[in-house]
C-alpha cells in the first residue's frame, strides 16, 4: 500500500507545482505559457487517475472496500508509514482542489475583464481603434498611438 500512496503523493505534489506555475503565469500576464501548462495538468490528472485506480485495486485485493473508507482502513492496517502517507495525500489533494478552483476563478475573472473591454470598445458606432492599431478619429483620419 505504501508504494501506491507515495506514487500518488508525488504526482499530486507535481500537480500542485504546475498549478502554482499556472497561477504565476496568469498573474504575470504570460498567457502564452498556459497551453503548455494545461497540457501538463491534463497529463498529471490522467496519471493521478491511473495511480488511484491501482491503489484502489490493491486495497480491494487485500479485502478492503473501494473508496475513501476502504483507503482509510487499508492505510491504518498497513502501519504508521502508510497512514502518514495517506494523511499527507488527502491533505495535498485538498490543497490541489483549492488551487485549481483559485486558478479557475482567475481565468474567469480575466475572461470577464476581456469581454467587458471588448463590449466597451465596440459600444460606439465607430470603434476607437482599427485592426492596425490606429485610433479612429471622428473624421476618419487616423492618429498613430505608438510608433514601432
């Protein structure tokens, strides 16, 4: 049981690291990094699911019921090291859930901000800026905001 628990714990710790990288990328406005991080998250979620299934199969093979109650009992029956690893795994999983929710809230906040900005810019009959970044004046003459 301990081998399964330690493998899951390591995977969840790696997932937490990616969640923190994702949060930092969003805070820093490095949105181009998000697709790579999302891919890593998806891979880790798949790995966590496989590790969970393997652990649960091992606990059932030892005569414990599937699910949380069976895992609690199996870890307790396996000794202090397994119980400590199980407790740490449960705590890490709760942290990961909270961090994933935080990141989701950050994503939706950014989406809301972007949508509101687009609505504001598109609200007038004439847009403030054209596709080329030139400010549209009422007379349709453009003024460059930045030269570069």
